[in-house]
């Protein structure tokens, strides 16, 4: 797997006229992985909130004894 990634990185480098590397695949790959991870966490959080509200509306959660950070 590592050899495959290194081969892809080597073939996807963008160079200027002097031969200096401008953009490589490894930075793009890291950014892509980070974005997928962050979107996954965001979807997980929103899904949890929606599931909580849905369970509350359907009556699965009893709000009479719920404590949202303060005491009555």
C-alpha cells in the first residue's frame, strides 16, 4: 500500500520550469482525509441531535425528569 501511495505521489507532482515541486498529491490527500473526518464528526453530531429530538417528539424520552444542566 505504501509503495502504491508513493508511486501516485511521484507521478502527480506539479513542477515549474526550474523543476521545483509546486503541488504534490500528499498534501491534497492529507487535506481530503482531514475533511472527510471533520464532515463525519459533523454528521455524527447532527444525527445525534436529530435522533434526540425525534425520540423526544415520539415520546421515547420522558422530559419530566430531564436535567439540562440546571436544577429546579
